[in-house]
C-alpha cells in the first residue's frame, strides 16, 4: 500500500516550452501533496504544498507563476513548469500525505527534467 | 526555525558490519521524525518513523532508530549491512501543526564494501 507514481520519469524539452508532471496516489486518497526539487548530490527542497480543491502554498523564493500546481482530485496533483529554462533542469519529486497511517508522506519515484 | 543535521556526508562500511547514521534536529517541540532511503535516480522510501511512545522504533529492511529527547537525536542503525543497503539516507522532521511539511537533513551516502 501507499504507492505514489509520477509521470513522466524523464523529460527533455526545449527552452521556452512548458512541461507538465503528474503525481498520483495509487491506493489512497491524499488531500495534501507536496512538490520537491532535488539538485545533484543534494537534499530535497520543498517547493510547494498542494491542497485538493484549493490553491497551492509556495515556499519562499519559489515562483508560483513559473511552477503551476493543480490538485484537481484526491489522487492527482500536477506540476507545470512554464517557459522552462536550462536552470529549471532538476529532479522533481512529489509526495502524498497519507491519512492512514496519518501524517506520513509517501514519495513518488521522481521526474528528471532536462531543459536544452 | 527547525533544522536537521546529518553530520556524516559519506560512510563506508564493510558488508556484514554494523551501521549507524546520525541525525540531530532542532525544533520547537517534539516533532515527528522520519528516516527515508533513496537509491540513485529514484524517489524516497520510508524506512521508519517516530511519533510518540517507545523511543526505539523498528523499520523495514532490518533498520531501527532510537529517539533521544535529551540529545535531540534520532540515529538510525542496522546490525549487519547488506550490499543492497548502499544508498542515500535522509533524516527528516515534521509536525502536524506545521502542515506536515518535512525538513530534511543533508543526507548521508552509504557505500558498502564487499
């Protein structure tokens, strides 16, 4: 149980284009999901908290107009990187907050974004 | 502000030897404490967690961790390491009152020698 998927696992795009990443909780409902960014050989940096049916909450320094988050259902959150640039290249990981057991985040496998 | 410190960036251990990974945290109250493991290019897998109660918690893959309030520590241990334990290990803290946001330590990379 507590499986979270992400799609795609890898994406390469040209500078200026937009990329959408999906995060799904496969066997539980998640009113809250989180999006993280991880640079090579570094820890995870929280970008935003995604709440079903409401606007996402962004961490300080994260551009909300660049990283659009939509949490349209209890099992799906999407992150869209708009007008991507090479500096947006990174490993993006989502997590879903479980209700049972409570207060526990389960992570997706991550998406490697490369912007050329 | 909360913070998590994992003092060891790298640890090399021989297969079959014991392993201990250190984690120290700074938080306003007793937080929820987690250990996650990440293999290269993969997401994070939950090893174990501590919310309350018995301060020695058992996790998956033979790992255990002990919460020591007086030392603000939550160290991870495994009695006998397998080659498949080579990975990056992250300690994290969170709390429901903080929206369950996690603050991660910098990670410890474990290398296993045959």
